[in-house]
C-alpha cells in the first residue's frame, strides 16, 4: 500500500479490525520510510447485478431501492427489513448471477416476507402484484389462509 504522505510503496500493518458485520477490514498501517500512520479499508469485491425490468430495460441492482419497498411493507411490523434485504443480496451474490428479473426479485421478497410476517407480505403483494380491486385482495388473503386451515 502506497504511503499517502511520501508515496513509499511499502508499509506494515499495525492493527486490523473487522467492520460492517465482518464484510470489511479496517487496517492501521505505518510507512516503512517516513513512519507516518494511515488507515486503509479492505472490502470484498462483489459482482454487479443487473435487474431486468418488465419492459426489458436494464439497471444496476439498487439495494436502497429494494430496501425502500420492503420498509414500506414492514412499517410498524416486527420484521428486520435490513436483514431481509441483506439476505436477498447475499443469495444473488452467492448464485454468481449477473442478471435477475424484477419479477424474480419481487418473488424472492414475497417468499421471505410470507415466512416472516403475513401482514407485511400482503402489503408488499398488493403493490407488487398491482391489486386493482378488493376481489383480487380477497383472493390473495384466502390463498394465504387456506394452507393454515388445512393444518388445523
């Protein structure tokens, strides 16, 4: 690592600490030439994920955009929206895929919400599936309720 003070190409690591849930490392370094200390950050290089929208347009995966939608659905509900979005992002990264359809991304969110909180699931589904009337809403609620009745 090049020293920011004198430009010398070598330094020694004095201290290393994990940050951001272990996804990054903060290192304190000391220049071997001028003895100045500086901090560097090391992160895992992740692949860029492209989201293919319904109309065929492509855009970079935006964690904040996904989080915004999930936060609206989980407002005042006992669901950790940040953890849910992190889980989805990790699944996409681990699958080593470069493209995902917006439909598939929405289905991933709905599956995870359905497991965690049915109210948040219905909220998200009503926007994602563009419920037009009360009948569509009731149909989704009945489908959600049916598996529970079978278990009783």
